[in-house]
C-alpha cells in the first residue's frame, strides 16, 4: 500500500506541472514508470522472497498461522491472502495503466494508438481555402437572390501525376451596370474537396465571355436578378462587357 501511495504522488507530479513553460524531463517519466512496475508487482515479489528465504512467519503467512491457532483450516487464510494480493495488484495496475496511457510522455502511447487505429476522417486536414458543401450551397442560394450569373461546368484536366481527372467548377459573376464582373470561383477536386479560388474583382475578359455565352446556350449559365431589378439576357450582358473591355467605356456613353 505504501508503494501505491508513493507511485500515485509521483504520477501526479507531471500533471501538476503541465501549465509551466519547462516540460517534465524524460528520465523522470521513466523513473515513475519503473516505480509503477515495482508497485504493481511488489506483493508477488514479497511472496516470492519469503518462499525463497523460507520465512514462514512473514506477512503473507499470518492469516494461515492465525486460522491454524484458532483450530480452523489454514486454507481459508491462504484464500484470503491470495485475494488481498490479487486485489492490490488490480488496483495498483489500474493506476499504472492510467499513467502509462494518459500521462507518460504527455500521452504518447495514447497518441500512438489513435494514429494506428484511427480512420481516414480522424486525420482529415482541410486544404487551403477549402470550404464545406453547406457553405457552398449557402453562397449559391444567396447569389440567386442578387444580380448574378451562376455558371457550372465539368472539365477533364491532368492532375499532378499526369492522369486525367474530372473536376467541377462553379463560378459566380456579379452583374454591375449591366456588365459581368468576376466575383467567386469554386471547384470540386477529383478527391471530393471543394476549394474556393480567390478572384480579382475585374470585368470578364473577351475570351471568358465567349465561354460564358457558350455555356449559356447549353444551360450551364443562368442569370438571376433581384425582384425589383430589370432582367437583362445573358447575351446582352456579355455584349455590354465586351464593349467596355474594348473601348473602356459603357455602351451609349461618349
């Protein structure tokens, strides 16, 4: 019992100093660990030592001697002795297990177990600018209530290993003065991650305008307006934007 108390006090020392800047030395963890091993096996060490030295009047033989003096069977004392030894071993072993799993080397064993047995989601680390599907749905729903053009398409491109993969693009253009302006761009990678690509808030270039018109003919681009705003067809928006890009002024202005 004294060894158990010493081990509990020593094992609580790293937790008491967890908030300090200087970490607990590694050798101190090893000293506590070996103290726990000794505290767990101490009852068996004492019993083995008494048997080797033939010290038949030791602590573990007192129950046997007492029952024999009372005229009862000494086997009852043997049962009680082994029950106490096993109980002490289980209690001390529990505290030793808790120390080794959760405290030893700042929980290194528990961390190792989680790394070996964890699934893919346990080690998920989002990429830069990665967003969730719910966030993308909220962005699209909000864009449909504004003066915007939402375009979605699928492209087949090469990945970093030179393999062709399908990715999905969702691009949102803001309608400003009946012209198209770059706003937000999202793409779903072949591994399922949704990433937002930062965009410059500039008017759409001529080459991109042709692609937007082509997507509009195939149903890949749609125009959305506020309830009180005047609806302008996609072709007219592209025409106005192209005119501004080429002449650096809006249609109908000098």
